């Protein structure tokens, strides 16, 4: 029986193919400047200056290398140099003496530790205080970086579709149901959520229960019938070899959803109304609004067939963020995790981030090596994307071969795939540039009735350091010449690959 499927697409265009206004202004200024130079300074000198203007204009407007312009690359390198000069690419964890968590072995060393009280790379971010509001179990982060609108963030865990193999039509049905839920959320004026970020973390599966099961059965056989153990020895050895062969290909996915609620007048008015009606604090009113948003999204995901959806509290959310950076910790190992101790020590390297695997001084040179790749919106074709378009990144990645010299066996490639969707209400559609050709303009129906990705950038602000006397510049041997984070376009799909290296 053939199942007819209708796929919902959020927006008529994935990325604009027109020329942005800023680039158009730069091109116009460059052309006028070159024309004036040729008129006022004829000859070889004027021709040379005109060539310089043309090269500078092209380098500032055309994306020639890696979907970036030469001017953008130069600006990024200058920003990276400035960050590294201040030591903003390094963070050493102070530990948590109350929980018995040891600090980094280099913590407090003026030759390595820049003395930050909070990693500058994370920007201005802290949880809101909900003590005594009745919503103490919620963990809501407040982001308020300079240059961008403040917003609140909530993290949810999604069980996903774990019923086994299914057809592409069945996958498309679930995708259509989820797309319709997001589409309805974007079209309603009463919804406060304006950004959703899906995060998938793939880690090696734990096969130790299989080995423990075999050992338990062998011990039971030795007590009841020892002669059968000798007869089953070849089968037991074969089962052990099967586990060893399957270990590099055994992966376990974890899915999470991050929702962002912008801090605006409408949200604060609703929060104030709720706070007055319940005689609560303003923080309690904000938490109540965000809790209602999370409950609405939770029902939408469950009705779309995505299984159990839970809102993460402080311990579980901090444990997830810690395990994302330091795979030495398990994603579901949340005991002792809190906002004060979840950030591990890291060093911004030349083309990667080195995360120290442990605070044990004997393991000082063990690091997790993480790299980030981005699929910009301009590289995604403006066509309907089926439910399996990210399959090569989800389930077709070759395992890490390991390093026999360092006694590292083959293992699955740990990776994180995240997709961000920014939603725009129908009353304020994103209009295309006036100079965009008619064939590349989005359809009016797509602009007016469907969600649309918009432009935003993440900025980081420096934090104060511990003490005023620390002025030394760190220069560890493990760092290179590149910064830690890099701005990216929203609606892009960043991916991280994590592998373990030893110094």
C-alpha cells in the first residue's frame, strides 16, 4: 500500500541568492572611486590606483575562499589575534572543593592561567534565580551579550524515534508532522519562542553489559555444570570476538532541543501580569511563561511521534553541556554537575579546540581534540529536503582507526550535528533585496505564511579576571594561532568531530 506524503518546507528559500545591500553599497563606492581616480589622475598612476580600488572592492564583497570574503578573513584574523593577546582562548577550571572536584593542575599558574572568573568565549550568560518561585526545578539561562537582543534558553531531551527500521514514507510523515508543529508555532502571535536548535550527539555505545552478561552466565554454569563450560568455550570466545569487531561500529545517539525565547516587551508584560496575579517575583512570571512554551513544544513533539520529551534541570543540563565538550564524562552522568563546575579546561588551538581530559596531574597531557565544520546556507540548494538528507552525517561516518602506538583501539567517531531554525512571525516577513532577479525571489506565499530563517550573529564579551595583579600572557605549547569560536550564519548546520589525542 502506497502512502501519500506531503512534505512541509519552512520558507521558500534556504538562502538569498541576491546581492545584499552592504555589498551593493561597497560596489557602488568602489566603482565611483575608480571612475574619479581615472578622471582626476590619468596615466599609469591613476590606472594603478584604480586597480588597487578594484582589488579592494572585490576582496570586500566577493566570497572567494570558503564562502567568505578576503576582508572577512582578514577581520577574523585580527579579531583572533586580539583574543589570543588577552588570553580569551584559554580557560582553566577552578574545580569545586565543596563536591571534592579538583582544580586544573595549571590553575593559578601565571605562566598559563589568564585568570578568568568565567570563560569569555561563552559570553554573558547565567541562570535566572528561581528560588522560592515554585519552579525551582527549571533551569533557564539568560543570554545578554552586547549587540544582540537578550533571550532566555531552555534545554530539552528528546527520545526520538526508536521503534526500529521504517520506510522513507514513514520518516517523511514524522518530519511533516514536526514541520507543521513548527509552522503553526511560527504563525501564531501568542507564541513567544522564536528560535529552535536541534542537537544530535553520537557517542560510542556501551557494550560492557554484554560482556557482564556472558561472565555472569559462565559463573552460573561453573557452579551447576562445569563440564558444559568446556564445551561452550569456542562459542564464548567467538561471542567475545564479535563484540570486539562490533565495538567500533556501535553508536548511541542522543537528541536534544534548545528553545530560545527573546526578551521583549510582550514577554515581560505577560510575565508581569502572571506575577501580579500569583503574587510572585518577576523571575517567577518569566519562568511561568517559558514553562508554558516548553509544555506546548513538548506536546507537539510527542504528538509527532518523537517519543518521550523531558525538560532538563540544572544538573542534567550541565552534565549534557559538559559531556559535549569533554567526552570523558557520560551524557547521563549528572551527579555533582552544576553551573559552577561544568566547564572543563580548554585551549584554543590552531585549527581545533583542545579539551583537557582530566584534572589529574598525571594526565596533564591527555586532551580531546575537537574540530568544527559549518555548512553555510548558501551551499544548501533551495529545494525540498527529505528526511534523509543528513543521513551521511548521522549513520555513515567511518570509525576512528585509533593509534596502536598509544594503545588507543578503534572506536566510533564522536560527533555533534546541530541545525538551528529562526522563526519569523507572518506579520514581519523578511523581504528580499529590491535588486534580486524575479526568478530568484521567494514566492509571496512562502514569505507571508511560512517561517523564515533570519540573520543573527553570536558575539562574545570579555569577563573580568581573578585579581588585578595578573597581567602575564599565557603561551602554552599546545596552542596555535586561531581563536576558539567563530561567528557563523544562522540556519547553518555546524558539525563537530571529537577525537582523543595525547601530548
